């Protein structure tokens, strides 16, 4: 808090003080003994998977939910009654969870904003000026007359933010504002928050389920199962778990993976790369340890780096004994050799110039790509980019308007039924029967896919072993935690030994531990069983796991390469990603923007920007900082993320399309 | 109460209802179609009952007897049959509702001065229709008996048929039906339908409108803002009361012009009483919406709390006076009964405030209780 050198800073009381907060629904404890404090001018993050208790805490702070124990104090007012809560509501803006759920579908963008303004008694003049400004910031100004229900997910969420901000609250509480939002809108979203922080010195409480957003916050609490397991600045939290992240490429990957797993708790395959978190070791020692373990394998490109939030989160969970101890799915490496090598490199899915029109609207425009057996292929894009339509055409649910699709060697148009028997499909909503047990669900799917009677038992056992469902066979599917339910859905899709697997947004809302287990199974399917896997997703962290990616935008594929190639292409086209650490990030960001780096963005207390000539930019920033008396702590290189790639690609295309229009 | 916020809420709600196809049809299309369906569907008058004849005598007298049935406007002659078996089939197929079997030697027996039994088979599926049919058959049979007797007396005593009639049936009942001279059931059904429709549709619309906001989360805009509870309830529900009041007028015009029901009362009084009634039923929907979490459950609860009183305790099917004491007590607990009195009184009896003020007062009281209860149950800081 307030450093003596900053003369102007008055050491003020936190805006929000929460002490010993607890809340139960019926008899289930949702939040248990949480403390936190939020200061002015701070973006405070609540990070945790679904069901961690984030929403409960936020609603109680917003004064719209009662609580059972502890104390919540907002703007010095103790929120313990409806009357007390009413006193602070004029100074708070609250946006509940769900894409555009708090908006009115039938009203236009402008009507929605006007309604919120009237509700909050914003004067006419203020409304006009604020509306103009916020609409421009969110780039919604072209759509003021469009009914809210016709907006894309990202636009809805931005409109929700505008509506929440229209009365200029001093504290804004945003419940999972970026869930299900495309990366470009996400960037916009953070840019708006940063601007508000700078101009109005507000405070924001923001929750997210994405670990990779942790760096956006100045302060954060990691939540799990109703408890805060760590609190502080992002770097401080990561530093709580000393250790090193080792990344390497090893062949054969599946064997290396299982060997590493026997020693290290956190090992995962991300595309071709293996990520190992070596707890308590310095960089060199960590690399040495990993190398010695993989002595029999061909190891390349091994390097060490600082751990990320997700690694820290999982390590903290297991330290606190919060991870469930059920058996992880085992990887049977012996099978690897039995696979017919000729299968490899054969095409499992071929899309050729696929087109699909809905009336005048071309949802899918000349989409071509190829997926090999044993490959995990990601179809990446925002909501409405056309991913699902491609999916439906390839699985034979929808007739293409033009082009061809071949799946498992069969033409989509002719051999409909034959294909359906060779593919597995897992939908976004996990099409399980909630009132049936795990075993009943698996058996049902086995019968639907006509698994032979004598093979039935063996297949069901295989699914239970592979999906790690031992011990829950007789529980109702609806009563299972999200992560296990999702593995069950995957198991059901695999029961008939498909050679091609379609996954539609498979890991939304699952905690990192559950997500890693899920991907373990997928890796096994791809590497060992040589299954071709096509995944649609708009989660960048999920995309990182794929061997190959196709990026969709407005019905077309605008990039088709491996994640690494995409990142390299980004560096080539837009420059290196630099991270600037300074003591006055807000002022620094403003100056850097003024110097011509309009895409510079604030990540917590650090600034990210792309620089084509890093050396020159370094000098430029150094001189700007000296002129303005800003202390520069460091400028370092960062590996661009897929989100950076996505944002850059989409923005470039948007600009190009705009140029064609005018 | 901040009038601007109330206006903002009401205006937003109004636009949503008009633009959302589902809500628009619930608001206007459903009440009008209900009026058509029930107005034409529920006819209590029993006329044109299809029947068949088995004449095993085929004499002049049997033909005379049967012609009394054939010529009646209450019956619809479907033809002669040859065997009793055919009658079973016809009734089973609902082609006819009853049949008359005249036995052999009908004329011979009667002329010889002995009594004879004519068999009538009546479909007992619908008790109400059955008893009506039975009454008609017995009446026609009586008429024939009287005819025979009159003829006999005329012949025997050598007097004119008029004199004989006076002698045979000296007492005549003269009936005058009040308020509904032609005893057309639609006259009473149209006003009763208004009661029924205006009891059901406003709560449906209101409950769905409020629960929808709860279900998708936009209610949090209200919870987290400075709008007071009263402002929210008034602003949110005002459009629903207005829509229902428009429906009052539409249904009223339909009752008069489509179903030709007479309206003898004071239109202004009836309109005001009806607005109070829909404000009251909107309150039912509001109360339901505070308990329901999903739109589906809101619909289910609304159906139960509105249809049961509307059908059983309103006087629509069973007059309140002929209920047992417990049921009468229950009937007084629901608003339907009071409005049935107001509607029938205004349409058929032409009575107004003077005679019906107690009913209006009961509805007002009901409205106040519902709204006050809802106000106290609605919280901006919720438990879950």
C-alpha cells in the first residue's frame, strides 16, 4: 500500500472489506471463511473453477444476496440488511454471470443503455456524452439500432459492460465477464477496464474461470471449493510455489509422458510439447532431473521457465489436499507398438471447399482442411464464426451447399449411416442422461452404437478404466462433479471404438485439474490408439493443446498451421512481444500509447506491447520514462500466446474487410 | 416513488411484450381464441339429439306416436332400423344418442284397452345430456298419452276436443324465464367466459414476465440498482394491467357482437369493476412469480391456482348456492365468484353499483391483500 514517495496518494481505507465470510445454500456450504480487501484504483480478481463460490461472494458484496457468517463492508457501510444494502447500490455497478443475460433481448443496443440510464437516474446530457464515449470504446457505435438478441456473444458482453458503467459507479462488480467471449472482445473488455481505472480511479472486482487471465489483475484471490487458497499479486502467488517449468519435446511422446508422470505430479502434453512442473527446483537442476528420467528417449528443445498461474494453482490445491484422490486414467504404453503403422499419415477427415448458406447469409465459405489419424486438430474461432456449422456438415447432420467432406474414407453425402458408426461425437452440453447411473449411460451408448453383445462387458470396462470412472459406476450422472461428468461423456463417445472423434467445446467450465485429466485421455487416444480428433473451441488455452489449428473468422479459415508456426508468423508479422515492468504502470501505458503503440495493453501492473524492432523500441521507452521520471524495472521478452495470435489475425482481417467496404 | 423510474420500467416492459412473439400472443391472441373456442364449444342447450327408430308394429298408431319424436326440434331423426342389434352399434359409434323401440301389436294392444311398454334406449355417457334426453322422451310420451285420452274422452262424451283437453289436463304451468328469456346458454356463458379468461391470462402473463427476469438474471439489474421495491412492482406490472384492461374491452365487445349476449348494465361501472378484477388477478400472477424459480414451474402453479377456482368455485358449472357449506366457504375465498356475479349482473340483469358494491369491495380487498403480500415478500437482497 501507499508508499511514502508518492506524495499525492492518501492512504485510504479499502472500499470493500470482507471478513470471515460464509454462505450456505440449504445445507451445502458454498463459501467458507473468506477474507479480502479491495482498494481504490485496483482491479481485483477472483479466479477459480465453476462452483468455487465466486458468484456468491460477488453477489453478497453487491448487496443482492444474504450471507450467513462474517462481515461485508462496502464504502464503510456494513451490509447486514436490505436497508443497509440499498445505501450503497447507487455507487455500485453489478453485472451478473451469463452472456448478455442481464440485458433485454427485444430491445436495441441504444434502448438497453437508455433503460439502465433511466433506472439509475442519469441526466440527459450525461447520458448523451457517456453513451457516445462508451459506444465508441466498445466499437458498438455502428450497431445502436440492432436488437440485443442479434448481437454476437462478445458484443453482448460489451453492451452489458456499457450498461453497468452508464451511471459511473465507483465500484464495479463483474461476474465472469469474459467467459465464452472471443479473444478480440476480451481484449476490448480489458482495455475499457484499464481506461476506467486510469480516468476515474474506480475499483473493480472481476471473476474469471480462466487461469491465463490472472496476469490481468493487480490483486487476486484463487478460489476453490468455497475457500481462498491463495491471495496477493499474481507474481506473489506464483512465487508461493517454488519450482520450475520445464518444456521439452520427446519421442515417443506417450512413453515419455507416462514415465514423467510416475515421478512428477504435474505433467501434461501440449501439442508436441511436454510441460513438466518441477517443484522446489532451480532451472538447471530441474532440467537435469527431467533429462535423467528420460534417458532412453530422444529429447529435444528442452528449456526451463517460470511457472504459470495454473501450475501454481494445481500445486497449491494438492498442498492443501483439495484434489480428489481418485485414480487418474492410466496410459497403456504397451499398446503403442501394436498399432498398425500404415494408419499413420492417412487422412481421417478431409474438408474440401465446404460451403453452407442460410438464406442470403454464407455461414461457411470455402473451408478446406485435413486431419490425419493420431492428430488433434483444433477448429478455433469466436461464437458465430462457423465452427459448429462445419462440424454439423462433417458429421452428416447438415447438408453442405457446396464442396465435399470425407470422414474415415467415406463421402459425407452418400455414406451417412456408415460414417456415424465410425465416429464418436461429444457435444457441448454433454448429452448424458442425468437420471441414469454412470454404468447405465455407458451401456446405453454401447447399445445405441450397436456394440456386439459379447464385446459389451469388455468395452464397458475399457471405458471405465480409460475415463477414470472407477468407484463412481453406480452414481447418477447428474450428481457427478462437472469434471467427471465430462469424462463420462467422452467415454460414452468412445464406447464403440471410433476412429474419428468430434468434440464440441469440450472443457468449458471445468477446473484445471479436471481439464488436464481430460486432455490426458485425448492424448492417449491420439498417440496410442491413433484416433483422429477434431475439437472446436474458443478457449485459447484449449487450443494450445492441439497439434494443428485452423482459425475461423466470418465463415472462412484465415490461418491453418501448428500453434508454434502461428506464433512464429505473428512475431514475423507484428514483432516481438515485450513486457514492461514499471512503478507507474497507468501513466506509463498512457505515454507508450501516445508514442504510437496503440495496441499496448495493461496486464496487472505490467504492460505488453508488440515491437517489430525490439532494440529501438527499448531505447524509445527508456527515454520516454526518463523524461517523465518513471522508474523502469525491466523490459523482457515474452512468448506470444495463442490469444495474441488470434487477436492479431482477426484484427488484420477486420481492417482488411473494412477497407474493402469503403 | 420516483415516477421516472416507474415510467422507464413500464416502457421497457411494454416494448418487450409487444416485440416478443410469445408474449404478444399470450397477451392478445390467447384470450381472443379462448373466447372463440369456449364460446362456441360450451353449449349447454340440448338440441338436435340424433336418434333412430325400430317400429315392430308398423301400424297407423305407431306411426303417429313416432312422428311426435320425428317432428320435435330437440331430436334429429336418423332413420329406421330393422333389428335391435343395429341400435347397439349405432349408439356405440355415437351415431345416435337414443333409440325408440315400438313393440309388435302396439296398436292392437292399445285399442283393446291394455297398457303397453315402449322401450327407449338412451346413451348414458354424459349424464347431463342423458337426463335432458330422458325428460324430452317422457314429455313426448305424456303428450301422446294425453292425446289418446283426449280422443277417447271426445268420442265417449261427445264433446269438442277443446272441452276434452280442459277436462283431461286442467292445470297448465305457465313459465316466464327472467333475464334470459330464450334460455340461450350462450347469454350466460359469454360473461362467465370473461370471468374465466380474465382470471387465467393475466396471472400467466405476469408470472412468466417476472420469472423470466429471474431465470435469465436480468432481475439482478433491479436488485443491484437503487430502484425501490414499490417502483419495480408498479412499473413492471402496470403494462400487464393495461393489456388486461384492453382485453376486457375486446372480450366484452366479442360477447356482445359475436355471441349476441345482451348487455343491460352500466358500461362504465362494468369496465371499472373489470379493471379492479384484472388488477387482482395480475396480483395472483405476481404472488406466484415470487415463489417460482423457473418459467415452467410458474406456469404449473398458475394453472393450479387459477383453473380450479375458475371452474369449480365461480358458479360457472355449479351454482354457489347448491354447494355444500365447506365449498361455499371456499368459493368466497376466490375472486372468481364475485366477478361472476358482477358480469352476469351487468350483462343479464342490468344491475349496477347499488346491488353489486359488496362484490366490488371484495375484489378490491382481495387486490390490496395480494399486492401488499407481494410487496412484503419481494426482496432485493435474496437468500439464494
